[in-house]
C-alpha cells in the first residue's frame, strides 16, 4: 500500500496551514506571495472560463425557449448522508474469549472494547491467587482488603478512585509474578439499611418494624439485601476490579457473625469492653446513638430559621443565636447572667461555673443560685474551664447534655440530670415543660423567663449544628447506658506499630496526626439502638427477688450462645439456685465500625486458624481515604494487634478526597454525586436529573441539585469508558488531600484512548499480517539511532512507572506513560519508522519493525494496570513471539528495565534531532510557508555530521519542509531567514523572504496590538473603581487579574512578532 493512501495516525502536532490560505501568527490571511500570484492568475482564468460557459448555457436555454423545446431540469440526486455507526452488540457468550477475527474498528468504541473481557477473566480464574504446591510464588504475595462499601448505596466517583487505585496495584503485582488476593465484600450498614427498609415497609405496606417484630423485620432486611444489594458488585465489575469473587464477604454472613461475637466476648472477658452511662450523639428520630462519622456539621453565620424533622413540619425554629438570662443568687439581691445557644438545656443545669481567679465572683464561691422553674439549688463552682474574658465570665453547666459540661460535671462530682426522653421530648424532670418537643420547649422556656423578668437579651451567634447524616435531624448529646471499648488499653500497641516500622502510613505527614490522635484517644461507644446488625452477645443476669443495677458489670455475662452465657452466670453466682437465675440478651446491636474493624482478618477466616489466614495475613496494604484514618483504620489496627498479635496490614495508603470541579464536597443535595457507570456509559442531563427524584431529597433540595447539574453538565455527561475514567482518576492522585475532578478531563483521556487505538492499529498495519516477532529482545547492533533512542526512552518509562507504582505516586506513573506513548512513540517514532518500513533497506526495515513491536508489547503491558480493557483488546491483536503462549495480558509479566537499552548518547543525539524538528515546525507554523527550505548551522563538527545523517528523518518529520540543508560553519546563511536558536552551537533557519508580504503582515499585527491594548485598558479601569478591593468578590478579582494577564501576554507576543517581521523586511 502506498503511503499517500494511508490514513495518518492522530498526533498532537499542529498541522501546517495550506499554502493557498497563508496565515500570519494570529491566523489572518496574508497578502499574496509570488507563488500566490501565479495561483491567483490560474483562478482568474478558470473564473473567466466558467463565466463563458454560463453565457453559452444561457444562450442555449433562450434558443430552446423560442422553439418550445425547453426541458424540465432534472434534480441531481442528493449525496447520501453517512450512516451512523450501528450500536455495538456483544455476541460473545458469557465467559467465553472474545472473537477478534473481525475487522479492526476504524475508531475506539469503549462499549465494544470493554465487552466480554471481564467475564472471560473471571471464568478463566485469573482473579484467583496463584499458588505453587499450595504455597505463594517465590516472587512473594500481595494482599489487599477492599474497604467494604455500604450495601444500601451505589458507588460514586470517590469509590471509583479507591477501586481504580486498588485494582491498578493488584494488577501490577499480579503481573510482577506475585500471589495476589483481593477479597470483595460489602458492609451491612446498620443505620442506613434499617432506615431504607423501614421507609420501604411504610410506603408499600403501611407498617412499621414494630408491627412485624424483630425477627420478621430482620428477615425483611435480608430479602431487601438479596434483591437490591447486588448493584455495587455490578459497578465493581464495570470499573474492572479484579476481585476473587468466590471469596466475597458480607458482614452479616454466618462466619462474619461468628468473628464479631468472638471478638466481643474475648474483649469483654478481659474488661476491655465494658458498660457505662455516658454522653453519646443521639438521634431522637431514629432513637439510637450515632458515631461521629454519622454526624454532619451545618455552619450557621447567625440567626437562621429552620424546620426540624421530628417537629411540626409547618413550623420553623430559630437557631444561630445566643440567649442570655439571669439566675438569682440565693438569699441575695445579686444575680449571675449566663448565656446559651440551647436554652432548653437550662432545665438540666446543675452548676454555674466561674474562673477561680475572677474577682467578680470570688465572693460567690460555694454559694447557690436558684432555678426559676423548680427552685432547685444550683451551686456556684470555681473551675479553670471557664474563660473569664468571654461573655459575663459565668457558664451554666448541664453535664447530661453537653460534652464539655460532662467533663466539668465528672471533675466536680455534680449531679447529672437528664431532661429528655429518647424521642426528644421533655421528661418529668423538666417540669413544667414536660411533653414538649425540645425546640418547642426552647420557645416556652424563653417566654417563661421573660415573664419572670430574667431574660437579658438575644444576639446573633456563629455556630455549628450537629446534623444526623441519615435523618437530617439535629443531634442531641444525651446520657445513655452503652457498651464501650477502653481504647487507652489498645492504643499504645497501635502507636508502637508505626514508630517501630511494623506499619507504614503514606503520606508520611499522617504519622503526626496518627500519634496525636492515638495519644489522646477517647473510649469508643460500640452499641446502637437498632434491630439490623450484630446483636450484642451479652446477657443481663436476672436474679429472682433482686432489682440489680444494669450499669453494674457484675450482672452482665457474654457468650457465643445463651447456654455458654448461662454457664458463666451459674459459675459467677454459685450461691444462687439455678432456677432463680434467668438471662436477658441485650436488645442493642453493635456499631457497624466494630465489625468493619475486624475486616482484614475476619475475611480470611478468623477466629478459625485457616489456610488463608496463614498465607495472606498480615495483608500487604490498606488503601483508603484519609478522612476515615481514625474512624476505621485505627480501630482495625488496635483490634488486629489485640486479637491476632499482628498488625492487620503492613502499609496504609491514604488517597485524596474527590471533590467536584469547583472544589465542593460530593453531596446529593448539590447534585454533584456521580455514578462511575454514568461516566463510563455517558448520560443525558434529563436522565441525570431523574436520578435525583429516586433519592430521599426534599423538593427544595431536588431543585437546587438539578440547577447545579444543569450548570455543571448542560449537555449531560459524555461517554468516556472505563479506561479513560480510571486513567483520569489515577492521574489526579497525588499526596494532596483533595482532588477537584473535572469530568471534561476524563473526556480528554477518552480521546487519548482513541489515539492509542489508532496508533496501535496503524502500527499493526505497517507491520503487516506476515510479521513474526523475534523470540528475544536483545540488540543486534544494527539498530538505527531512532531505534536506539526509543528503546532508551522505553527503558526510562519502565523504570519511572515501576518506581512510582511502588511509591504509590500514581500521578507520576501516569505522566511517564502518557509521555512515552504520546510524545515519544506516537509523535516521533511512529512517524520516523513510516519511511523506513516502506523503504528498500531490508535490514533497517526489519530492525524498525522489531523495535516497533517491542514498544507496542511493552507499552501495552505497562498500561494494563491503569487501562485493563483497552490494553487486553489491543494485546490480543498483536502477533506473538514463538515462545509466548500467555493467554491474557493480565497474567503476562510486567516489563523490567533492559540494561543494554540504556543509551545516553542515543538519547542526547536524537533529542537534539527532535529539537531541530520542533524548531522547524514552529517556524513553519509562524510563517505558514509550503514547500519550505529549512537550514541548520552548527559550530560543532560532530553535530553537523549527526544532522546530515538524520537529514531524511528531519525532512520527513518537519511537515511542509521540502528542502533540509546542513550549513557548515564557514557557509553564510541566506538573507531573509527567520531564526530559532536551539543552543549556543546550533541554530535553525527558515527561508522566508519571497514568501511573505511583510507590509500587510505588519499592518495587521499593529491593529491587533492596538485592540489588545484597548482591552487591557478596559480591564484595568474596572480594577480602579472606588472600593474595588473591599467590595468585589475574590473570584471576580481573580477573573479580572487573569484577563489583564492574558492581554499583557498577547501584547508581548504580538510585539515580538512585529519586531521579527520588521527585521526580516529590512534584511
């Protein structure tokens, strides 16, 4: 096939402008050169001929009209429009290898490329750990536990990042020859799942969980899980996660329940788990305790009116204010003024605290104020907690309803008075407001204080409201009897694990946070007032005729079943007749994070001594977000060391948080939570907005989210494919804490996938159907400079990619791959090899083909962990070496550097050739000359000989270069040349004189400079208005500044062009 008929591959090099539309620096039409004048003469001759033809035709028609012979003019048939590419339909039976005998598609189609491969990989057993005689391979093991997503949800792009990183590392280590295990699974998500199923029951059947009873409700949840819980696994498959699906785990599986019970019992027997009445985050709507991670923070800048979920939906309540009121001092005309943002809690005040050294109140130490509604005597206590400079210097203390007050109350042995019921109403101790919802009580207390003359004022107050993630309700600090883990006992081993190097945290900056948090760790509340989850395996011992304290640990026993618990109770209370002892299992379930804390070893079979536990524990790596380093990772480490005697994993890699293009946290109410499958397949804006109606957002939030989606995705989300999405997410990943993800950048990598597709297709076409690669990759000594250069660059890419993957630097790894494939292989080497492979030199042709094959084979293998589907599709189309019978790229060996490919001189020499090519291209772009003459001149004889030897290559790569000449140091440079200096020894010239009308170009450039200066003046004036710095928003100021910089840059470039044209004109 002749080269002129071949479709060139896509590259990023700017194409030269056609000679008949010669352009200046800014793309304006230039005056005609001598060649253009000839073309104009031809054009005028054709025009004259056309006009003559038109006149003759008109005369003929007039003659026919006279004779009445005029014929109806037949309409020419319209050219057929190009038919759209038919929708791809996968015809490969599930699990079978894809048939690639058909034609190589002309362009990349992600749907076609990604079809069939995953099922074949899974059925072929490629995801399973490869053992040799029942033992790991000599290369070692790599094991990683998936952070289990909630069974209720769907993956979003944050999960997309997590799984892209984990699968990239899994595939990399598998290709390194290691025994690799990645266990899939999901979490039962206690609160979230119970909420979803309760809503479903009420909506569809009009019943509550209480109508069903506990056992039947749990059965309903399992039914829901079996019906809807598989969506996540489908998403994991779509993003290419190479998980061992035969080992899939669910935290409520029987073996996982056994592990949870065993952990609780062991820790309870040691006293590490205990029961106590302490302050917790309480959701009055769900009537359960919440973990800190289940509590969102809502910032208020001042007075704000809000509805509250468990209150009157038609009523709004006031927040963001601080209310002052007075407590009368007992037997004194004095009063102490205190202030609070939660006025209703004054019903549970048990002290007023002042600073010990505050002279205003020293005389009141040890005295009392009188509660205005129940006449309770409230002591005035000195405590260092109080800031005497803040407010009045006096603080009301409510130990049962405030975390700070709780500490003060414990320190001063104050009375703890709970004023709330579990559903947030005022109880009997809050009389006379008993029965009121807490924020209705707030209003009633305020009115009563005003009536008694004790109200002293209301002021705006910036504050943070704790909001339940699940219900949107305002969280109430509440004293509740709960099960707790004594973390002070467990934390020292976790601290030592990092200090001693048993476990490494990446990035290392997290070490300091780890130590600070672990050294100040608080005990962990592990019980929840739910029905869905692991029921606490603890039993209260009831003794006939006794009413024992349920907070007394002596009366609690734990057991793997009730029989074991009863045996423990009978032993403990041996003096009590067995018939007088009965057991009552705790109604609560365990915090989801407790079972998740056992995940790294429970998925391997703990507490049994399994083969998996022996082979794969401790795990190699935990990859997760830094935001749950303490909620999850710390607990896994503490429990892992305590229960197994080893750290659960050797390395923790904390990836960045995925935010939207504006830097906002992903939030359903903002409409920026994106399903990875929508990025893979693409989705219309209309369908994207329909998804919002399927969730739990209220009407206002839906409208807000839809407006956000319309701004961010006016045309929906384009189809990007899995490989582009993965590569984009990994390219963003660095040691930073946030990723501002722009979907358009993902689309950019989809276009890059098309370049890879076209480049490989073109290369295989050049190699031909009969090409057989050599069995080895050693050099023959007959390689050209370009061959040696690209192999050296490939070696660099192999090193950089491998080193950066080992260091979890995905950004640099993707940069190395992008650099090699696009700028070195596609832009340079493929273009270089075209004339060589099409040429007559058989030896050079063979070496170029072998080198090209090496680059394709190694390049695809290097890319595979990042882009699994595209690389498998292209790898399967490569001809194979005689000894290569590897069925899949995913179990082939990852490339290793080849020492003999290292060649500093070849790199240096050919890099210089490329610089000459780029300089020539740049000059041709500036002056838009066709059939140009490019010259180089060097003061170094070695460079002169190098460039002469590479002359044909330089001519081929420099588009629109007809003649390439190497001038000796003694030869003069022709007059009228544009210049580009490469270094002090080498200069590139382009003959310009005679090809450009300088006067016309100079006039146009001057006009552009005038316009750019006017624009700059316009933007500058905007920044000089009165009050600009104070009144204008920072983002607007930044926009104005960027506009001015752009104008200045344009003026600078145009001025430089003006100087160049003036200089050339005068030569």
